[in-house]
């Protein structure tokens, strides 16, 4: 469905991504793991065009685009198919929980209010945040915020949702509630790419694991295989820590 | 205080308060609205990084912050007629105050926009909003909350600075007090009196500010109510 070919990205002299080929099929849950600084987050940011790429081709089904020189309309077309869940939630502080979820439907998709509200309520129910629908983001815990952010992404019914370390900013006792929601989405067949440090989640929920180090994809394969029996020395090193 | 001074001060109160309400306040409000709109445009053209506009904005702020307000006032009222542009005193004052304060408001708004985390824009992009829409829906409302105290500070300064309009023949409160002192020679009492009226106006603005600041907080009604309850409980 979504394919990246030969993605490269540098910040100044520092080459973060050194030629990444990456593919997501419908219904897959891909966990991207690897040490800090290996380029996992940068990969997601390039895929979502939040960062510019220096080189690379993106294919979405039959649609192809040069990632370096993507035009505004190409970017907005591709983004329509993606959802993004940030490490720091980034809920809109000036809007209530339900307005956060409705915003994309109403302002970007031009849906009428009633219909958008129905969808938003359904999504909030799914993530267990219906009770807080009229609260503002400042009144939520981290785990609650992230669940709303997930509802906001899912509401637009994207074909793939990119998760950038969704639990890294949370207290340990709050990560569970977010991972539960993500597992539920995975069980429903949502296509997801998850950059994560949660090995348990990667092993049990992901269908495929991608291990990155030093700007390369070192190893990838079925989740349990890669985590329980890594082939590469570099992966073994990382997992044994 | 002698009976004569007392008589002058009491009989002058309404004579001062009326131009205060009918001239000083409209002058303040209209100038401030102009400065707010212009300030917003100047701020956004800088943060949006629009070529040309950004340089213009920097230049504008440099000029209007770097020269005295009264000189700007004189250029517009006395200077422009020599090149054939005549503006009535009241409107000349509004233009001068508005243009001048726009430079200060622009800086307050720009700083507030820069204080909004980049993630707010990124999240807006990822739900399909364009830059201008994301600014209008997400960033500017939040920036306005941050800029609000500075903007209000500028409004209170403006209220007092409108007294400069007397120097270009606008008959506002300070011009009227000068007329009365010219007749009565009671400078001390009358200038104190007009200072007192300005103080009333700016005190009212201060109350308005704290009222509005409470309104602008993004908390649900339930939380606000709970907070009020706690405060009441603490006060016993």
C-alpha cells in the first residue's frame, strides 16, 4: 500500500537516514525499534512530510511522488491518507476534547457538524474518553491526552496511522491505557507504524518489527522472530540491554 | 481648600468627564482597534516569513518605535497638508496613535506566536489544515491569550497618551482642562482633577482586564466552578 524507496535525510553534516526502503501493507502493524538517534522518529517525520527529505520516492498504491520535491498539493493528498500520533500529544489547547476530534472532519473535510459530532463521540467512546468530552487538554493526564490524540487521528479514517513514541512522555503507570487502545486498533485491522521502546508491545501486537540503527534498517521480519531470535549482531546487542 | 477652588473643581468635574467619555474614550477605542488589526498583520507577516512583507514589517516597527509619538502626530496633522493631504484633527490623532501602537502590538503578538509550540501547527497539518487555516483556528487564538496582558498594557498606555491629541487641536479631556486653567489659573487643583479622572478610566480598564483574563482560560465550566468553590472555602 505505502512504500518508501531510498529515503535519505541529513541535518547539516549529520546523515540521519542513509537510504531507507520501507513498505507497509494494509492491516499490518509495524513496530520500528532501535537505539536513540538511529533515525526512527526522523523516518516518521519524513514519511509525513513534517521534515523535508533529501532523497526518496513515496508510493501510495499507484500514486508516486518524489519526496524531496513534493508539491503542496501532493503533500496534502498523501497526508489525507495518514494519521499521526505525537510523542507530546499536541492536542489543540484552545479546544475541548470533542472539538479536537471534530476539527479535522469539519474544517479540513467539510463534513457537517452533526455528522462530525457523531463520529467524534464514537471515537471517544472507543478510546474510553467519552466522559471527558467537554474537558480541555490542560485538564487531562498524559495517558488521557494521548488517547484523545489517537481518537483525533482515527476519526479521519486514514489508511495508515504513524505513532511517534506514543508512550515515551508518559508515567509508567499510564502507558498501559494507551497501549491497550493501540492494541484494540490493531485487532480491528488498523494499519499502523509505531516507533516505540515498548518491547512487549512490539513483540505481542506488531505483525512485523523493523530494527533501525545508525540510519539504516538493519533487520526486519515477523515480530516474534526478530525479537526472540535476532539474526544480526547489532540487533542482538540492542535487545540484550 | 478655599471656597473658590472648591467651586471651580466641582463645577469642572462634569465639564471634564463629558469630553473624557465622548472624545478621549472613542479616540482610545478606535486607535486601539486600528493598532490591533495592523499589529496582527505586521506580526503574522513576520512569522509567516512572507518575502518582502517581512522586511516591510521590520522596517515599519523600526520607524514607529524609533521616533516620538508626538512627532508622528505632528507629521500627520501639520506635515501632510503641505503635500496636499488634509486630515481632520480627530482622525489624524487616530491614525497616528493607531500606526504607532501597531508597532508595539505587533511585537507582543509576534512574541506570543513564537511561544506556541511547533507541535500545534504540525498536529494541525496532519489533520489536513493548511498553514493559514491552522494559524486562524489553532495558533492565533492561543497566541492571543498569551499576548493579552501586553496588549492590555498597551491599551492603558494609549488611554493616557491620547492627551497628546490636545496638541493638534483635538478637544479631548486634557484640552478642556487647559481651557479651564487658562480662565481660572487654578493649575494645581485642576491638573490633579484631570489626573484623577484618567486614573478612574485606567482603573476601570484594569478591572476589565482581570475579568477578561479569567474568561480566556481554557478550562471547562466544571473545573472553573470547582476552583471558585475551593477559593470560597479557603476564604471561609
